[in-house]
């Protein structure tokens, strides 16, 4: 309907410049409606008409919009070329604002390709150009995208500052949608800093602002990320509701990539609720949707989480294959942190298969990758699993050292639930090593205290029961569960 009206209007227009402008504006409207194939046609038409009339600034504008559409169609190389062309044309005509817009969008395209250092340069350039032209809204957008890049580089404090700056600038200019996006991204960074209560507030604010402006797609992203924050607080029923809401809204807008993200997060919550068959189906759906959208990194995440569901279903060989696939896809996309996560889970699968030497190698590889990316929490989880691998190899002294290190590192990150598990693992290792019963009791007490701080009452009570019934030295207890490391929640925003 819209396209037919525009065609009719363009037919009546004799001025080619006006025709080009109509097509360019139509392309932008179709982008907003997520009709990307139609938008592509409109913007290509606008570009060609602008070129025909020698309007370089107009042509640059059409190339810039084309770049965004091609990104949405997951044609990343074509999108990159379009944005670079827009940047160069705007620079040639001395249009600093247009050049800033192109650099800003180029940064987003580079994030998608995980060329994070290049993205950082592009967005810093955009930020400086926007400041030069006193474009506060543009500057806010650049700050927001800078925050996302810094978060991917695991520079969380810098990311926090960037998102807060973006939020404040958008508030100052009255850009409610921009403010909502900044709040949503701020919540993602707060989750990485394990400030889950603050993250819930941020995502709820983003959701409410998107509802206020009628932005259903933005609202879906906020609901999706709110579920991730609830998971961090172990409010699994709330997380389930929010992720289901996000999935429904993404379906309503026709965004299959957003649906993949919601399905992936939904599967992770179902794992937390120990509904493993449903989790398996959710992650399979996410994987297939990511593949349909050509998103290799999303596929890696889904394969990783799929492996954890298979592991819980005791389909260990299939879990091994899933983790290996995830690892290889993460390597393909250059995501070192993702590779660390997959290596850690590979080690868990090897332990289930009682291949402890292979498990030790996998967990040590995960630890080294986490150290490389500066992820102290990931290192702690890897050290905990190194301890369980050592225990499987009857190397109890090394297992105890690894376990103590893991517990201390997890406590430093304020991850009290996993700290409780680490102390429980250490108590199990000390028992197996024939350690003094007082030392074993102390480990169980530390486990109970950490669980209590996490609000995990059942786990805390179970550890307290072990304090009062510590097994005699030399008795080998049942092996405690190793620590899975699921992929980071799928972001939306």
C-alpha cells in the first residue's frame, strides 16, 4: 500500500531530485516497519536518482540508509561497503554531520563483525565529529554505541560511564526512544558488573519508555534483557514470563533474529527450572533461527546452550559435539570469550565421560582464554572445574589448591551462589583427600554462608546438614557436580 502510493506520487513528480527524496524517505519508513527488502529497493532507487542528478550529499544519505538496511538483512560486507561509501562522499562535500552519521553506523556494523578495535575507532571519530557540530543527539547515540563496544571489550566501568552519558544527553534533548535504548544497554553492563537489582531497574525503565513511545520492537528488547537480569537474581519464574513476553513481541514485529535471541534466553531459564527437554527444544529453535538469519555468533551461543541441555539429559557424546561446534564457531567469529566458555563446557562433558585428562586440558585452556580477556569470574569458574578434574585424576592436593583459589575468586566477584558451590566442591575434595574433619566442616560452613547470601535457602540448608554430619576422613563421597558455564545471555537492544 505504502509503496504503491509512493510510486504514484513519484510518477506525478517531474523533478528527479524530489523523486529521489521521496524514495529515500520511503526507504526510511519501510526500515521502521521492518520491511527491509522493500526498503532496499526504495533506497537503491533513491541512490541512483541522486547520482543521476549529481546530488552527492543526497547520494551519500541514501548510501548511509542502505548500509543500515543491509545490516538488518545480515549482508554485513555489503553494509560495510555502503557505509564506507557514505562516509567518503560526505567527507568530499564537507558535510561533517553526515560524515559523523556514517562513522556511527560504521561502528555498529563493525561490532556485528566483531572487529571491536575498529568499531571503537569509528565510534570515537563519530563522537568527536558530533561534538564539533554541537549535535547533542548524535553525540548521545555515539556514546551509547561506544558503551556497547566497550562492554564487548569487557571494559565494564568505561561502558557504564558511556551508557550513563548517553542516557543523560538523550534526556536533555527529550529523545525518549534514545533514552530508552541507553537505559536498556546500561542494564546489560550492570548485569556484567553483577549489579542485578540495578539492572532490573534499568531494563524496566527502558521497557516503560518504549511502551510510552509505542516502540514495540524496542519494548521486546527490554523485556528480553529484563529476563536476563531476573536470572541473575535467581527469580526464574519472573525470567520465564519476561522472555516469553519478549518472544511474543518479536513475533508480532516479524523480527526472526529477535525471536532467536528470546528463544535462546528462554531455553536458559528452562534449564534453571530443570525443564531440560523444553530447554533443548528452545535452544534448537534458537539455533535454527540464527542460522536462517546468517548469524554465526548467535549459532555459537545456541550450540553452547544446547550442549548444556544435552548434558543434563545425560546425552554426553551429543553434548560434546555441541560444545565442539560452539567452540569452532566462536573461533570463526574471533570471540575469545566465547571460546573460553565453550572450552569450559567441553571440559565438563569430558568429566561426565570420565576423560579427566582431556577435561583438565579443556578447563586449563578456558582459564587461559578468560585470563586473556580479563574475565576474573570466568577464570574462577574454570579454576573450580580444574579442581574437580584433578580430583577425578586422584590428584587431591592440586584439587584442593584449585578449589580454594576458585572460592576466593568467586567471592571477590560477589557471585555468592557459585561461591557456595565452590566451597562445597572444596569440602568434597578435602574429604576425598582425608583432610582434618575441622577443615572439612569449615568448608561446608563457608558454603552454607555463601548460599545464604545468594538467597538460596535449600542449598544453604543442605550445606548446613553436611556441617553436622561430616564424613570420616578417607571416605570417598559421590562426585559433586562440575560447574557449567552457559553462554552469556543473548542481548537485545
